[in-house]
C-alpha cells in the first residue's frame, strides 16, 4: 500500500497543480527555492511524490466534488429560505383575506338583524283603530309606524307622486285607487275588506307589493325614478 501522509492530502487537494509544477521545475533546474521556502517546497514535493499519479487525480476530483456539493448545499439552503418566505407571505395574505371576509359577513349579519328589527317593530294595519276620515298628517303617522324606518323615505316618495297622501285618490281613466294607486283598487282587498276607507290597509298592501316585486320600497322607488311608474 502506498504511503500517503495527512499533509500530502492537504497539499494535493488544495495546491495539487501548483505543487506538481513546482516539483517539475525543481527537477529540471528551472527554479531554485531558498531557505525555508525551499525546505517546505521540497517537503511538499516529496510528500506529493509519494502519491501515485492516478491517486493525485482522484484527490483533485474529490476536491472539486466537495466544492460542488458545498455549492449545491448553499443553493438548496437559499431555495428553502426563499420558499419559507414565500409561504409566510402567502399565509399572511390568506389570514388577511379571511379576516376581511369575516368582517364583511359580520356586517351583513348586522344589517340583516337591523332590517329584521325594523320589520318586527312595524305595526300591523289591524292595530290601528278605524276612523271615519284621516288627515294627511294622520296617514303619514300611520305609515311611519308600519314601514321600516330605513325604507320610509322611499315609500313616502312613491306615495307623494302617486296620490299626494290622499287615501281616497282615484284615477278617473285607469281606475287606480288609494295611496299607492293600486290597479285595480280591488287588489287591496287581499290586505283587508276596508281597503277603500282605511289608509292602514292600503299601506299594508302597498308595502307587501313593493317588497314582493322590488325587494323593498327603496327598490320600488329606484324603478319608479327610471320609469315614472312601478
């Protein structure tokens, strides 16, 4: 078995080519190191000379392989760090999106709860005592108690245009009748037999009509503004 010292490995792996050149130079008389440098060079050359040429090449290849492995490991570490950072950023985006979605859902639920509360607080037509006649102010007061607060202005706008709050208003040409000008007026019988004389009955029917056809009085008012009818 060939004798290979630890120092020989170090010299061969780090400066193999340079050392071989130095050895050749010394052998051919091209360079003459002096003092400590000469001794070190001679020692290194002796150690390298102890290693067969084939093994010298293997040592050089091994050194290059180690360098390639180190570079690959560094690249892998950089890629892993980059992937971890990308995952962190994506996780933050996902958390933000979920938070915003939850806040939007909470806001929708709050609005729906308010709408339900408004509807629940509205009085039914039957809760009002009947009178022989009603002033505009009395009719509006009834409507304010029956129509949800957030929908009252839209309801009022329609009634202003349709009948100016006259619960006995009748269109001579079409036969439309009442506050909301139901056509024909007899449709309002579904809300109460006293539809001709009771504004509360007319309001009840008109509110149901707007909710069923346009989702709300404000939906009906938006349509009215675009078409001058609803």
